[in-house]
């Protein structure tokens, strides 16, 4: 038979751990200098102007990178699909 008391104890122990973990001063870190910043900080950088401009630059680079990936993927896909489509005619 299952010992209800033991199960309850186990559950309370686990939930204790979960809740105390989330209570432990929640915060994020600046993605540039990794300084602790408040959870509400958006974008995820501290108030340092250097971090802000660096983050903006990074984001722009990422956008450009994604665009290039998209183009390359499109070309790659076309190199497979294109001949198939063209051979239909
Ligand atoms: Zn920073």
C-alpha cells in the first residue's frame, strides 16, 4: 500500500524547493556584460550606453544574418526543386 503521509511529505519537499528557488531574487543578466539586471529589463541589456548600442548592432547583424540564411536556403532549395519544375515542361 502507498503511504499517504510519505507521499505528502515528498510533495511538500519538492514544492518547497520549487518555490524557494523562484523566490530567490529573480533577475536576468545583461547579454553584453552579464551584469545582473531587473527581470523587466527589455531589451535584455543594462543601462550602460555601450551595452545598449552594442546590443542594437548585434540585433541588426542577426537580422542581416537571418536574411542571408533565408536567401541561401532559398537558392539551395531551388537548386533541387528548380530542375524538377523545369523538367515538367
Ligand atoms: Zn551591460
